């Protein structure tokens, strides 16, 4: 069992012993009765539902496909026969893998391997004594993809922070919307953005978005870029569409490093670049600057 990003984030972002989780009993189901044999049906699925693809087995298949298409017709009959055999073998292996593991099985597998129930953990804590609401996405769980449960947990966190007038932190790490849940996963973008509108515009509260590597797709297109302050980690991969998808769609190469923190910062995409080890100090200063007091100061 491995819990990487989540445990690191909690340890580095809030005071020890102050973490109180929320909605731990919410677990993903299969709302659209997705069948795993359809997961790699077409590149259109990847283009629409997630630029990095939440099914990384499919990524290698598409890369291999482009290699086959690049071969010359004049390479000889034996080569083409070998190519055909390998394609048939790949197809049969793909079908076999798909038959073995459904979406529900995959969820169960990730829950066992990570110890997490979903790709985001939400809760409350204190940062230098300041009470906060915080959500942490973990890329280890199905690529941090956003499905119905992820969207609902983040929305409830925002609504709780709104009702309690708490500052809000969301740590993003995601390959985008979860394609196995179809349009339901895309609906989460609007739901979260609506809750944030009430939190920021109506209640005038303070939201910090932290972009880690990778942050892409529907997360980038919604709450990832809606922070009052947007912080990115050094060398993080931040994009809407992934490099491979852009190149396959436009038939043009994406410049190396053009979707990374240091290239994007001068373009104004976010406000600060902060290493993980310095994050707690920077967050504390930002909260104090915006008038949030610790429990001790509030009592005085």
C-alpha cells in the first residue's frame, strides 16, 4: 500500500494532528455502467474526456499505432506479415485485459493499492493555527481523474468552507475528467465552478489553488485556474490538452518544455512558483496578509 502525494501534502501543508477528514464514506460506483472493453475504442475518447488519458494502457497503444502507420509499404511482405501478427497479438491482449478488469474492478484495485477511496481527499485542519478547508488530489488513484465522487467531494468542501467562512486550499494533480463516467464527469466542472463563484464572489472568501505535476484537462479548465492566488510547483506539467494529443490532432510538434511551470510563468498563467518544502510558510503569509487569524490570535 502506497500513499504518496496525499500524505506528503497533509504533512507539509497543515499543522500536525489537526487533519479532520470529510466525506470518507463516499466511494465511486459505475454510474454509466461503463464497460472496460470500450476504453480504448478511439482517439476521440482521449481528445474529449482527458488529454493525458486516465487509462495509461491506452496511451502506449496509440503511440504504437502511430509507429506502425509510419512504416513504408515497400518494407517487404515479411515485415507487413510481422506487423499484422503483432497487431493481432496486441488486439487480443487488449481484449483479454479488458475482459479481465471492469471499471468497478479497477476502482477496487486502486483502493487496495493506494489505501484511498477516491482521487481526492477533503477535510479541515489548521495552518500555523489558522483554520482552513483543504482538498488534496492524488495522481496515484486512476491518474487523479475527476469523476462524480471527486466533483461531489470538492463541491461539499467548498460549501462547507463557505458556511464556516474558512480559507480554502485545493491541491491539484489530475489527468482530467474520468472518461469511464462520460458526461457526468464533465458536469463536475460546472458544479465546482458554481460553488466557487458563491464562495469567492458572493461571500468574498479566499481560495488558493496549488498546481502540481500533472494538472491537465477538466481540472485545469475549472477549479485549477479559479484560485484567487494560483501557485505552481517547479517543473510541473500544466496544460489543458496533453502533448501527445495535440501533436496527433494538429500534426505539429509541441515545443519541449512549453507546458511546464517555468515556461508558463512569464505568460501570466499563475502567480507564484513555490517548492513543496516552502509551501507552508508561503501559505501562512498569504493567509495573514488577507486577514485570517490563528485561534490564539483570535482569542486575544
